[in-house]
C-alpha cells in the first residue's frame, strides 16, 4: 500500500485574530513536503481553493516549488477543480511539473466540494456535472495525443492544435476524486482511471459500495485489472493518543464548524470528535499504533491501494505538524506494509 498525505493549506489561526500568515503557511507547506519525502512517504498532495481560509489557489505552482526540494515523492493536486478550469492549461501545468520533478506529477481531478471557483471564473453552477464530464473527456484526449481535435461544447473547439510540453511519463496519471457520488465512482471505473474516495464523516462500512461500484464498472468496461483505489481522511498523529486528540481538536472543530455554518450541517462537538477517533470513525487522530490499526481495519473493507492522510494543520504549531509527518513515515508506513506483506504474497 502507498501511504501519503495532502493538505489544503488551511490558514486558520487564533479565532480572535483572524487567519494566519500566508507567507509563513506557504513556507511551512514546502518544509512539510520536504520532510514527507525524507520520511519515505509515497505521495504529497496540495488542494485548490479560492477562499480566504486556504492559502493555495494554484497547486501546480506550489508543487513546482516542492519538486525542487524533493527527490522521490509523487506530487499531486488534491484536488484540481476541473469543472471551472481549462483542461489545456491543467495539462500544460502538470506536464511542466512532471518535467521539473523527473516524472513524479499526478492530477487528481474533481468537481470541487466548494463552489467559489464557478462564479469566479464565469461558470454556471447548473452545469456542475456536465462541465466536469466534458472537461475530463478533453483532458484525457490531450493526455493521449499531442495533436488534439476537439468538437467543442461548453468549451470552444480545438482544430488539430498541439498541446505542449509533453510530460516525462507516457501517460500523466489522472485520478478521479469523489466525496460520495456513486455515479462518479462508476465513471472512474468505466474510464479505467484511479479513484480517490474522501471519507470525512460516518462509518467506513457505509462507503464500501463505492469500491464495489468502481471495480464492477471497470470490469464491465473490459479493463483487465481494477485501477488503483485510494481512501483519504482527516488525521493527526502524536506519540501519545491523548496528546494527538488535544492538539488536533481545536483546529479540526474550527474548520468543520465553519463549513457546517455555511452548509447547515450539525456542528462537530467533543463527543462526536472522540467517537470519530474510534476504529469505525472517520478521523485518523491518535498514536501511531492506533493509526496503523485503523488503516488495516479499513483495508479489510476496501482493499485499497493508497491511503492519504489529510493533515490537520491550520492553527497547529508547525513543529507538531512536522512530528506528525515524521511518525507517519517512520512508524505507521513500515508497520502497515509489514502487516499487509503476507496477504500480498498469497
């Protein structure tokens, strides 16, 4: 199993003083990625948002800076909001990143759980799904051929135009990221694309059908083997379980309750948070041993190929975030791989 982490670059600071420092947060992101690479983690992802509470609106730019400070870790968006972007520019940006990183770039494409980019770039929310489907088709066409013919639709036609540069990798990896739509899981399976499923609430068992739908769709479409499948969840690790719980709760509650107020969700209280840290909860907050047990428990449900920890970082001291990354690489990763090795050998 691959193990990595991703971040939205959240800027939550002291609730009484407003957001944290954008320059400091950006520097911290690069240092966190550099440590993740040194710790042996497989993937580092950066999310895209267009809000004051997140520092990154251009993941490819940040990942390019990270590419110069790392050697082996794969670099991905998490996610690229493809519905409100131009597939030509997305491909060019990540092909450039692939060249800079020596073939380590990935695109994780999604429709976006936040909608600020749609009015910002002049798109109609009523076209939410249609935009994604059309632009994904174009992105895959660009990936397949440097000379592109595109009939047009919501985006203008392309008449045998070249798209450059081309990446180091023959096929630039494109993952589909979803949060809970069965149709999206089936689409990824039909296209033979890897799928990343975000679980930020509820018991993992209720998400098991997504893995089944994805793999069945891939088989029905004639793909010889199911594409890779990833699980992504919030988390934070400390040497002791209770320390992790105390450190992570204020930042996670601030983030989740801000979103809850916007969308009319119930707030995250301490009791709900503690329940979410249990083996059947959504949040990976605890000691290394607890995180290992939880990854292995979910692997029995999903049989996934990649686990991505969405590091809770906004408002947490940078040194503590760095220690969390260190523990993920030095203790969690080898223990998970050791536990899964006999099953893989069979």
